[in-house]
């Protein structure tokens, strides 16, 4: 038998996933339930602090309407999108790394009928779930401040899950190549923090020159989640690169779906390569 | 034995990591109900072999079947009937003792009720009932080890893989684990264990396979290997040149080995030898003892034991 050939060909095969993915998800959910009070607190307090500082503080200085609404309303939807990014990214970098590297949890699960692909897929779905939970909490806070003006906001959890899956998959690719836990400082400061500030979260992207708009649109995943969240929460869409709002929203969805699929598969392949020796 | 049923069959089993061959085309069988020990110095390929057995490491070449299932193409079936106690502690520190067993049972599709029943039974068997609701970090090394073996039994496996089950345990801890392994053996569980403790292999294993540099260099029952390679007894004398030359004359049929500051004579027939040698060297310290597996191991693996 030519097992070596099997090994090489299997790397390019799409991952075979079964219902066992949810058993991995369930393990993480069980841990989350044990400590849910601690988990809820940051998601609850952070948006309140941001709304106070930027909305009531800085917002007073911003006199002109931002895309037809107040500045605090503008950043309200930005904060929901940021919660999606943070929730999934930190879950699938630091937390997944701890489970993989320090706790050897993945090794323990792989010794059962659950496959390594299913372990990673379960982790990604859990990362998306954390994003959904976090974004939903922030949405409630934003709503409590009276900043939600559309019933479509009820679809935010669905968007948060999809966007969460995107960030979970990106994060897991970093985890697959991380030599140690300090490595995550790089993607956090070079990727996550710039996105936090520059993805249409705190100021409209229409204010920057078109080439920069194009870069943000093409390379910053958060841009798409912010754009869609803002549409759901306040019914507003930016006009970017001279494109119509509807086209922008369509491209947002397409971008998220395609990139999520690619990185979902890539994350599983890279992690399998790291874990299986 | 009359055509015994083998549960595990490896032929030409090979694992390479780049240029390094960790397991070099080995062949072996394990029969139902046996306890087989893989012995060898560190880096001999024991753990790599075990990892291929539970489908963790893909084979580089060769064939490996477990209960008729191929580890490469039928990994799920294999993993469903194997219980694994790995060398390093990978208990889930996010859960209590009982929850570790319950969550692990879920991975095997065991229903909640069944899992609770099995978990309680296992905690009792491994004397961990008092720690049922304790977090993992409150357990001693010996308790953790017992819980890992308990977890490996949650799916009522046909084959139990124990990778260095007592490394790092204190003597009490070791003996508790040994007792439990003996009981499991009696219950008919097929056990494969790796160890570099020769007393452990002698105490627990029906058969041992000695590995070195990725190859199986000898196999058999501990007693047969001792008889074949060492004999009945070992005479130990303090080393100096005249001692060695006198021994060579006095005991021409026996193998003489110098190990550091000690001369060892492997005796097939120890009757009267001690008295004879004692008369020759009245001022030397002499010891005669039964030959054991460690003698075999050191002889075969060229004392490369780390």
C-alpha cells in the first residue's frame, strides 16, 4: 500500500465533516456555560464605555450629520461589528491555542472517533458562536441607547455568525502557524487593531480617497461586516468607489462568503498539517 | 495455542519523519486477551508505534490492522474500539473529574445515561469516587494517571493502549496502577503497554517486544527471553583485571560482562558457583541474584538506556 501517496492526496481533499463537529462545539459551550458571567461582562461594559466616550464625548463636537444620522448612531453599528471580529478572533487565536498547545485537548479528542478536521471545524463554529453571543449583547446595549432604527436588526445574529466564521477561520490560520502564544501580538496589532479603527467603524470610509476605499474594501474583512451591520441596524449604506448601495451590499455578502469558504478549508488543512505527525 | 485470533497485525510497518526512520518496517501480532509490552530505550519507536495503532500518525509504509479494520482507511472504526492512555497528561483542565469522563463519552456517541453509569463505575474502580467533583488541578500525579486510564476505558475498548502508564509515579502510585491493569487483564481486555521499567514489563506482560532504533530486535515471554539471553542467575563482583581473568578460567562456559565498576557473570547453571568464586576472592563483595528482564534488555540494547 502506498500510504505516502494517500497522505499527499488527502491534503488536497475537501475536509470530510460529520455531526461529530458539534460534539467539539458542545465541549466549548459547556466550558462557556460554567463561566458565563465572566464572559458576559466585557461584551456588556465595553460598548457602554465606547458610546460614552465617543458618542456623548466626541460626538458633541461632530456637528454635521454622518450619513444622515447622528455620530453616536454611526458608531453604534460599528461597535456591533467590532464585537463580531473580537469575539471570533480572540476565541480562535488565544483560546484555541491554549486548548491545542497547553491543554492538549485536541490530541485527546483525536484519539476518539472524532477526526482532526472535525475538531477544527468545531472550534471554528464555536468561534462563530462566540461572535454571535458578543455581537448580540452589544446590539442590546446599542438598542438600549435608542440607536437601533430598523427591525432588520433582528438579523444581526445571523450576520454575526457568518462574519464570526470568517474571523474564526482567519484566526485559526494564525494559530496553525503560531510558534508560541506571544506570536498573536503580530496579527492583533498589525491586522485587528488597524481594522478596528479603519473599517468604517468610527468614520465613514467615503471620507478617504477612492484608492484607500478600494484597499479597505478589498483587504479589510471588517469593512464588509460593518457595512452590512449598519444596513441592518440603521438602514444606511455608504456609497463607496462610486458604486450603488445595493451593489456594495451584494459585494459585501459575496466577499464574506467566498473568503470564509477559502479560509475555512485552509484553516483545517494548516491545522491538520500542524497536529498530525 | 491452536490458531489463536490476532486482534492486531502489523506488517512492514514504517514511519519516517523526514529522513529519520522512527519505525523501520516492523512486523508483529497481538492476540486477543494478551498483555504485550513494547520495551526500548527512549527514541526506540515505541510511542510512534502506539500512535499509529490509534490512527494518530499516518503510516509511511506497510499495513496495520486493528480487529480487522485498516488504520488508514477505517480510522473511525479503529478509534471506536481502542482506548488510549497517552504518555502526557491531556485531561481537560476546564472540567471536573466526572465531567472529564462524561464529555469524553460524548465523543464516542455514548448516551448520557450510559455515560453516567460507566463513569461512576470507573471512578469506583480507580478509587477516585472522593474526587468526583474535584477540578483536575487538585489531583495528584497518581490520581491523574488513574483518571486518564479510566477515561481510556469509557468506550469499553477491546484494546487498551497504555503509553508509559507509570512514568513519574511514586511507588504507591505505580502499584495501584499495576493492580488495576492486572484486574483488567483478567477481565479479558487486550492490553498494549510501552515502558522502560523492566520490572513493570515482567509484572504485567505475557509477552514483550524489545525495540531499538525503530526495529524489533527480540520478542517472547519475559521468562523465555531471560533463559535465552542470560540464564538463571547473575553473579556480580567488584571489577579488577585479575578477577576477570580468574573468572574466565573458572567459568569458561559463562558469559562475562564488564559494566562500569562491576563484573557480571551470566550463569546458566548457578549451583555451587557462588561458593567457588567466594573462596577465590575472600576480600571481594559478591552478589548472586536471579536473572531478570533488565539483564536481557541491557545486553540487547547495548546499555543505551537513558
